[in-house]
C-alpha cells in the first residue's frame, strides 16, 4: 500500500501545504490499481490533480466535518458532475451523516443534485463507530475518536500491511486500539506541549502522539496535521522523547510505503 501526501497542514492550508488529504493506492490480485482518497481538506483539490486524474478515484473517506478535512469536496463535486466523460457513475463518499447536507449548504443549494445534471455525482455512505467495509483490496475499520465534532480514525489493511490514521483526536482508548501494531501510524500532532495546554479533547501534541505510538508498538510513526505556525521540529522532538521507534514528519508529495 502506498500513501501519497496531498496536504498535511493542520487546521488550515499553509504557505507550503494544503490541509489534510492522503491518496491511498494498492493493486489487487488481478493487477488493478485502486485509489482511495482519505480526507480532502481546504486547498487539497489543486495538488491532488498533480498526483492523479480525479476521474480515476474509486472512493473517498472523510474523517470528520471540519473544513480542513472535507471542504475541497466542493471542487471534486463540480469536477465529477460536469466532467466530459459520461461513464463516471456515482463516486462513493464515506463520511459522517451530515456530510451531504453540509456540502449542499456550502454550495448554496438545496438537496444533492447540482444544477443542470440528473443525479448526485456522489453516492453517500454514512460512517459510524466500529464499522468495517471494503473498497477493492482495502479493508477499512472505523473508530470514533475524541474531537469536538463526530470524528473517526481509520485502520486500513491491504496486502498484509496495516495503516492507522488518527484523523483529528486527543488521546483516547479508541486511538490506541486503531494504532495497535500498525505498520504505519499516520497521526496528527496539531498541538505542542505548554502553548496549547488550555485545550483538551481536541488535538494531540507530539508527546501524546508519541505516547500513543509507544503503547501501540507501531512500526513507523508519521506525524501530520502540524499547523503553519508551528515549527515541525517541536512536535518531532516531543514524540522522540517518549517513543524509540522510527518517526518522521510528513510533507506534501511524500510517498509512504506501508509494508508488513
Ligand atoms: Zn483538522
Ligand atoms: Zn478537526
């Protein structure tokens, strides 16, 4: 399984990166390449097009309905609804229940059908806690995590390797369960110790991400969702102080290979 980092900036798009978005790729046993997009936050639809023709996406999974994780679905919807290809069908979108309504509101529209077309370009699937489903060779498990809105982390297996994605969360048992023994733990570190101590139940610090990685004994910890106003070296050092395994900070256009 490969993870292409489309955007990794925390909470808002930064000067060097769009907000959260990751393109997952894996070939099935017949050699067919499957592409699943995980989150599509503010600013991410532009750089996504450097990596893939969006018409080749198989599905999208959205962790939660903060703009830095779903807002650029507005661009993908326009792309899909009005594309010159007429064989695209509906694109499956897995996300929290209010997603369709929220997207319509952002697009100043009632209902799911854009002007001038016959049906919704998206086929919505509602996520809930501990849901397991497959998209091609990807086996996906959801866990509700700790954030001010309904939010999910994902545990995704393909080809014998496991990716755990925190979404946005503070430390919680569900995060530890998601990450348990994962080959790659793509984990947010939106906060840093000291500066952000007044907030609880929102984001991890580098230290809390490192502690979760240590408890779960992950293969590789990849820190993400670091906002533009934070020096990435700070959460990286926090994580290294509490976790001995390999740790990196992801950047846009990185390719992470998830292997057992
Ligand atoms: Zn976020
Ligand atoms: Zn959030």
